[in-house]
C-alpha cells in the first residue's frame, strides 16, 4: 500500500468569511503543494465519509509529500455530520471529534466575520445558485430554506466551544475577517506562514487581491430568470458576460429590510461577549448591521 500522507492543516471556515483568499495565499507559497479544488467535505457529509479513509487520503496522493499539504472545507467548522445538508446523522461523532481522532496533529485555520454581514453575504451567495427568488426577503429565506443554513452558520461561539474541546489552542489559528483579512493582509499572511512553519518572508500576489467578489444584481436577475432556458442561460453565465454584467450598475439590488437586520441582531448580538472571551480580543469592528439601519 502507498504511504499515507495526511493533511498538515485544514481551513474549516466560516463560510463566506475569506477562506478562499487565505487558501490562495497558502497555495502560492513554494513550501506548499495544495490540491485543486480546495474542498473535499469528507468529514461533514455522510455520503462522502462512507467512501472511507482510503478514498480521502487518495485525494492527496499526487501531492509532494515533502511539502505542506492541506484542504479547505468550510462545512467542517460546524458540529454534526449531515445528510443532504440539513438532517443530522447522530450515529456519527461530531465533526471535531472525527477530525481529531483521524488527524491528531492537524493544524486548524478559522476565519470569523461579523455574523450579520456573513448572513447577508450567504443570502446573496445562495441566490446566485437559484436556490430561491432574488426577491425573497432575507428573513423568509432564513426560515423557509433551512438547507442553506443562512442563519445557523453564524453561531460562532457554539461551534468554537466544541472545537476547543478537541483541538488545543496552539493548533488553532483564528482570524477576524474585518481586521485581519480586509485591513492587515500582509501581517495575516505572515502569521499564517509562521503557524505552518513556512518561510514567512515570502510575499504572495494575493496580498492585495480580493477573492469571490459578489456578482452584480443585474447578473443575479438575468441568470435566475433564464435558468429554464439552458442556451440563453449559458450565454448569460459565460465568463465574458459575467465580467460585463458585473460592471453594470443600472439596476440596484433592493435594500435589506430593516426588520430583517433587527432580527439578525437579536440572534447574534447576545453571543458577542462570549465570543470575545473565547477569542481573547475585542470585536468592536463588528457593527452587527447597525450601519444598515435608518438613523
């Protein structure tokens, strides 16, 4: 049997918090050899997990075993293995326990973002894939489309508490999107490289680049309303059309309803102090949607 090469690190989330940017920064380093695509979802999806550990390690077998390897699956940050992305399979241990058993030395990256902003970003993200109408209000989406977990995935303290039960602090590196990714990328890259014992003097090209910029409202509308016309939808969804439509600003997206923002604030604000204590840092950079409410 071939030599099993286990991943040295995992970027586990949170979803819509800048994990693609961090992955790019790590992928460019000459001391890493990272797979493409970055996500495997092995430990969070029952169907994939049942393929077995040999299948999982086969995902890394073509990589350079002398370099740092890893993966980035944002579904790992959460608690339970899921069936069809909604139903919990309680026959399995929690995701952190599964990972810590099989990868006892793996290092964990986590990025957290203002949970209200994360929920809004996720709301538009799933809209891009036609999971609901572009005019479906955010609050309705939270309640009516549990498969997308728009609201659930912002409960950071719940999931971080669980992860800390299985992974010691010296193997966890946690960033805050607004301060570390948006405002201080060079230092964040240095911290990430140091965490993996890589040469921290290397400067990747993505230091000044933004990953996964949201599509324009014009693009979302056209792709949604042409989704049943494959030929036209293919044209609209082409890379050239995306570039053109994303530059058009003649159609503005509707404002998020203030009552929806109030709802998100009521859900997430009570968790702020607990999360600050867990991270040992202030989160004053998180406005929790206050800047989106009428003054």
